C-alpha cells in the first residue's frame, strides 16, 4: 500500500503498466503541443502582449500625459478631457487613485501606440466588455500597439486592488467607425499579416 | 554520523502506543503535536471561512453585505487565514504524521515542534491583529507601494519561521527512522509525497524570507523603496510555490485515503514517485503565472516559466490523475467489485466521509482547478483573465475544492486514529464532504464564468455606482455573481458542519478503547494487505481509462475555446 514501504526493494526496476505508459506519452505530447502553441501564436496570432517598456519617473510620465491631453483634446466629459489621437500615433493613458485619465477616442481599424503607466500604486487596466487585462506599474511605461476591431463605447475598469476607492476607478474609450474605406483595407491587410 | 549528531542532544527515549487498526507504532509526542496543529488549523479555517462567506455575500449583488472598507479588510484576512494558516498548520500535522507515524519512528525533537507551533500561532495572531486594526487592508499579496503595518509582515515572517522548523523536524525524523531502522527499504509513497511537499516548502519559505524581510524593514522605514516588479517575482516564489506544497500534500493524502479505505496499492511505485519528483523540479517556476500581463517581461522567459518547463509538472499531476483512480479501481476489482465498467466506483465507500472527500477533491481539482490553471497560465490567454474574478475561481478550484476538501476528508481518518475519539454526529459527517464540495465547486465555476465576462477580482462594487464614469456589466455577469453567493452559502454550511463535527468529536467524542468498532471503518483486509504490499499486478482499468479520457477531452476543448475567445479580441502586440 501507499502507506507502507514498496514491496520490492528494487522498485525502480519494475516495468511500468501499459495504461500508465500510454497516458504518460499522451500527457507529454499534449504538454509539448501547448508549449509550442504559445510560441506559434507569436507568429500566427494577432494578440501578443508587447514587452516594450521603459523606466520613468511618475512625475515625468504625468507631464507627458498632460501635454498629450492638452494638445489633442476635442471635448470634455464629466470634467475629464476627451482626447482624440492621431491614427498610428502615440496615445497616453494614466492610472491614478482613482481614475483612468484622460478619456480616449480612437478609430476602428487604426493602430495606436498606447502608453500605460501609473503615478502612484499598481493598477489593473481592464478594458470591458472586450476583456483585455494588463497590469500597470508605477515607474514603468508600457507601450502596446493596439488596434480596435469594434466600435462603440468601452469601459476601463481597475482590477488591481488600489485602496478604498478602487471600485470607483474607471475610464472610457470611444471607438469611432473609420471615416475612409481605406481603413477597412488596412485592417484586412493587418489580418493577413 | 548518527541521527543524534545530526539533530543535537535529543533524548532517544520516546513513549509509543500501537494502533489497533493499522498496527502502526505511534509516538505519543508526535501524536500530541499532530493534534495541536490540526486543531489550530481548524480554528483558522473557521475564522477564514467565515470571512470568506462575508466576502461572497458582499459580492452577491442582491445582498452586498459589507461596507467597502470592511470588505477590503475582511478579504485581506480571508486570504491570510485560509490560504496560509489553515493549510500550513494542517500540512505540518501531515508532515509529522507521514514521518513519525507512517515510519513507526519517534519524532525528532518534539520540544522544537512545540516552539514551531508557538511561533506559528504568534505569527498568525500578529497578522490577524494587524488586519483587524484596519490599516493593513493590502490584500493577501500586499503589493508595494501599498504599505501595511510592520506587524502584518512580521506575523507572516514568524509564521514562516515556525513552519520552517516543522519541515526541519520532518527531515530529521526521516534521518532518525533510517538510522534506527524503523522500516525496511524505501519510505512509503505517502511519505515520499510529504517529502516532496517539505522540499518545496523550504524553497517557498526561502522566497518568502527574501521578500518579506526587506518589505518589513521598508514598512519600518529602514528601506526607502521596494521595486514593485521585483517584489512580484520573488513574492510569488512563495505565493504560488506554497500552492505546490498543497498539491503535493493533498495528492499524498489521496494515496493515503485510497490505501486505508479500499486497500489500494500504487499501480507502479516508480511512476507515482517520478510524478512527485516532477513537482520538485518544475513547480517553482510558477511565479511567472503572475507576471504574464506585466510590462517588460520577455516572451521566451514567460513561455518557459509559465509552462513549468514544457508542462512537465502538469504532466506530473495528470499522471496522479490516472494512478490514483487507477489504484482504487484495481483494489476494488480485487475486492470483488468486478462487474461492468463502473461497479468498482458505484460500490466504493461513498458513505465514508474520508473517501467521498478524497474522491470529490480528485475530480474537482483535476477538472476545475487543473484545467483552468493551465488555461490561465498560458502566456497569451492570460490577458483574457488576468486579475478578473476568474483567478479566484481557478484557485478556489485548486485550494478549496481540491486541497481543503482533501484535508477535510483526511480529518475523518485522523479523528479516530490520532485523536482516538469516535466521530460524533456521523450522519452530518457523512453528508459534509458533499455539501462543502458542491458548494466549493460552484463558487469556482461561477467565479470563472463571471471572470470570463470581465468582472474584476477584489472589487467591492460591480455596478460602479460611485464612479464618475459608469460602466454596466452584462446581466450574465450579475447572474454569475449571484450564483456564486448561493454556492458560497452552501460551502459555508459544509464548512460549519465540518468545524462542528471536529470540535464536537475532539471534546465529546467517545474515547476509543481496545476492540472498539469504528463508525467509519478502515478497509477490513488492511492487515492482510499490509503484509503483502507492492505494486499492482497487470490490472485491467477500463473505468479509469474512460474517466481519464473524459478529462482529456474536456481539457482540450476548453483550451481551444479560450484561444477562440482570444482571437476575437482587439489586436495588440
């Protein structure tokens, strides 16, 4: 029994049961497949998290976001600037106690370089209902090339606990339909790539 | 070098009794320590479980019980009390049992065992005080730059030092048993599994010390800054690896229960032991599971680590997933339940709470905790669930429906054999694993469902009613959180029954005397089997093959469904 020493002292020379052996081979091959599939997705998939990140002082990041918002603001909502970024350009989003700032307006099918960082504690960027979830650290500026594939109004929730106001920390992204047909074309090309 | 020189001046005299059911020699000093640690474990389970119920009732949108500050406070306490204190106290009891009792040996340095116990109690109380004082609601993970009171960290450090001493006593007892020749050949499989757990525990505690001591000094003002990313890498060397202690410990208890209740022998000692060995080699890499959505981590680092080196540790668990039911099937067929594919399973001792607890734990751990863990830990898929309530869904599948249920089941063996008390309220005890198990499986599944729909973890208000920019979750997400609340109540009822039965038995249970017939008997052929142990001889296992095939199909389907979800997301690189 499993509570007594093995019957044969030289238990490591006993043959393995066939059913066990088959299962070990299946488990090993399945593991190998799952391992290779993660690598493969870097080549065949369109959803791979960027590793581009820079160390930055929180105050320096805050200044960059302020400047970006001032330059590109199109209107205001609930006292928060709504910022429309140039397609293909840099977009800055700031997490702080307790808001995502500013509100962004993007165009469907366009790619943006989204910069993410926090100026105080860690936050969780959670784009809903799309369900893209990325950790945001103070002192690290994470740059992600993001292409919206849906239009409409999207919420950003914080899903890393950040103190008593954590559940009030939200933000917003508007995605507008592309104005030109060529954007659709770019998206189609992006799919092929 | 003798055992005495290894562990210092320890009196070699020990008082033994012989167990009338198993024939094992039980060191009375070890028995007392096992009882003390098991009782402490149950006390912290009661506290932490109650906190868990309060958390679930707050996250149930229709109830929304606690105010926000209390919610975050209680959630912090819930994590520490059940994930650390309940489980590790119980594991220390398992270590003493698997070394001293199973090897017929005396326990090394019982006085140090009591020192370990006191340190763990003091540590657990200090952390609880810090949490209840209200200014350490930093969650179990305490990610900097969020800061808790110094005694929050100090309590965890003291607790870890105590647990470390417990592990060292386990190793020392192995040395003594070998030295004094209390067993022949190799250590039993259950002890081997416990050894795996203890080795991983050393790694875990070392990681904890490396990160918690500087963090404690930081909270005292001696260190100016803790890098949040570095903290995560090292902290999860403790936080996730400690879950691998649980896996090793509860898999050992699966083998133990199968052996004692149906007379199961390992199909092959070699395969089961190598599967445990895989845990030691690869499970510590799991820190990466918590860094997949982090800035600046390289893909190759993530892939190698998150997959436990090509899923070799997952393979270890999949092997146990075959060998444990396989050993039970082989034993049951030998016991005469040979008809059809599943008579062995139908006629298993389902009325024995240790068996039902063990088997439900095996099923839930594999199907819920295991599959969701692999999916959650896949590099790209993680972005779908990172920090959503899917994550607690996953680990309630492993730690509650898996580990806790297995520990509860084992308790029904420990009560008569070690406490030497007859179990009070056997009818309640009989249904307890089902009530708790179904409740725990329900909360796991519904949290996973809600997480798939984007609900955040550690979040007081999914309606965002106080937020300046509102967001409305889907009706399905609300339904999932409501069902989570319902099943949490069910799990809590199961937990309350468990605590009542344990406390009732410890205090009022009939003392077991010589010749007493147990309400929940062990396998009757126990003595005969024990004299003729060893690996199974070419068994036929059609039932197990079917069960394992169902598992594999579920695994593959669920894996690809999630890739489908991922491929529908916005594009990012």
